[in-house]
C-alpha cells in the first residue's frame, strides 16, 4: 500500500513538473522581448512628425511626463 501511494505521488509530481515546463515554454517564449522597427527608430531620431498620427502629452506643456 505504501509503495502504491509513493508511486502515485511521484507520478503526480512528475506530471505537474512536465505541465509547468511545457506551458512555460509555449506561453512565455516572447514575454518581455521588444523588437524595434528601424523606420520608427529613424523617424524618432530625426524628430519627424507624421500627419496621420494623433499625438498626446501628459503633464504640463513645459515639463511633459509622456
């Protein structure tokens, strides 16, 4: 009986470990990764304003936060 319970506990633990490993690889593969776009980077560095976008600021006009 003890051996059977130990085998069930080990099987459940191994199954849970494999579930966590399998889900973490597929779900969080791209988590926290930023891929910059070169055209956006160039327009930002050249201070180009696109007429097709709406721009918003946060904070005062003199010291904007965002």
